[in-house]
C-alpha cells in the first residue's frame, strides 16, 4: 500500500503551478476591473487544483496499466512502481474529477451561466482522455494543445468570468502567455521521457518533433510570454512588470538548449515551475493595478 508521501509524490506537486497561475491571473483581471468575488476565486482555484491532480493520477493509472511507466526517469508513478494498485489510483483520479465537477457546478449556479457546464465537462473529458480510453490524444502529440486550452485560456478567462460575469479582452490576452508557460511544463516533461515514450509507442509531440526541435519549442514557450507581457502594455500598462521574472528563465533555457537529459531535466522542470509562479504573480499584480 502506498504511503501518504507516495500519494503526494504521485500527485506531482511540481505541476501545480499549472493550476494556480491561471487562477491568479484571472483574479488579477477581476481585481483590476473592481469586481473581485473572493469566494468564487477560491472555488475556481480548488476546481483547477482538483483537475490538475486528477489528470496526474489519471495519467499515472492509464500509463501504468499500459506499461508505459515501467521504465521512467522522472518522479515516481504509483502504478508503474507497484506502490499502489491501479484501482486505487483510478479511484483517486475519479474522486478529484468529482470534486472539480461539484465545485464547478456551484460556480455555474452562482453565475447562472449554464454554458459553463459544457466547458467544465470538456475540461474533465480532456483530463481523462489525455492518456485514458482506447485512443488517448496524448499519445498522438495533442497534449500541448490541450494544456494550452485547459490550463491557459479556459482557467484564466473562466476565473475572470465567474467574478466579473462578462468576458474581457485582458483576460483573453493574458491567457496566451499563461497557456504557453503551462505548455512548457509538459514539453520539458515529455523531452525527458522521449526515449521511453518512443519505445512504448507513446507518440508525444516531443517524439514527433525529435529532441532538438523540442528543445527549441521549450525555449519559445518560456521566452514568448516575456515578450507578450511587453505587448500587453498598451492594454494594461503595468502588465510589463512580468518581465522581471526573466532571470528565472536563464537557467532552465540554458540547460535544455545545452542538451540536458534525464535527471537534469527534472531540475529544469522545477525551475520552470518557479518561473511560472513568479511570472503569474507579477502579471496578476500588473493587471490588478492597471485596469
């Protein structure tokens, strides 16, 4: 039976900025418009965290039962390492999705925007079918696109919407760099696993592109958001403060472009999470003070 520490490791805490940053930025938009609703912001955060942890457990389960995780360089996998039986990991994933669904329904009722139900259902479906089902799209190089949408555009715009109850251009524009930074986490993760994924028949975008072009894609996912912060200045003058996070990009970009492999990419993943958090805090603050 897996220990509590192993369950926490299986939730992959280093990926949690993917959930936290979009909600911060969306809330920054709401604050800037003078319409923050803090309990809704907290619920949006809990929904995002539940989805992120749920997709991590779901990925652990689906890859584990397929044998994809039998030879893995990165953090431990509960099923692949035999620390927990598949049914327990599946139950944990479904439990997280259920929490996200219930809390999301509360936001739907509060805003009376019933179309948000469809968005939430699509987010849960995307989380499951990333590696679940008979034809997982994560095995076909579409993982980064889904991450951009569901850990970038949807949570930033959605968090702003459930508080302001209208769609805003600043939220949409801000969701683009946030989505790219979320993608960078998956890109470096898949770069680390490119060898084992290819052997297991898991054709991620990294496998399709090859290591060299994947490294360039990773660098773009980190550097374009910095340029985007400057491009947002006409819309939100203080959004440019997010470029102060640039020094945190130097280490991981240098490491990845320099050919880092295996465990060295785990360090790059951790550094990417720090950059993502710093960028998110700065952009959220800039938007809150600009609009």
